[in-house]
């Protein structure tokens, strides 16, 4: 594990649970010594994201995804490069799930627009 070199030898474990319309991700950081644990998800250009109460919705053509999480979520402006030299503006979701040792659960549920 690439984090074992850090103080306290934190070990990261990620579990996926998949159903027809949902992905549930559980992250655990075992041991460690107070390192900040953050998951980052780069959104594809053209996907919008909105906060609705304590959740977020990601919107694309003909669908939306409900993001539910038991940790702090923030959205940052970002950019990506789909082709050599072709810069696209997008958003990045940051999920801060604490200082090691810590854990986080998040789910992404896909809904079809009517």
C-alpha cells in the first residue's frame, strides 16, 4: 500500500457494493497518525452538480445521480484534458472523511429523467 511509508503506517481499504442502479463505496483508513483523508472525483465536462439539502445531485443528459455521504463534501472548479492540449472546465468533488484512522460511506444512485 502506497501510504504505509507515512507516520503510523496508514492502510487504506476501499469496498464497492454494486446493484443495478447504485454504487456504494466504503473507505477505511486503518492506523495512521492524523493524516487527512480525502477522496476526489473528477466530473466529466457537461455534468452539473447541485446541493439539495444534505445531498448532491449530478445531472447529465437524461439522468441524474444522487450522491449521499456521511462525510463533508465540497465542490471545486477544476479542469481536465480530454485530448492533447484540449482544456475543458469541469468540477471536482472532494469528500473529506477525517483524519487517520477514519472511515467514510458514500453511495451514488442513478435515476432516469422522465
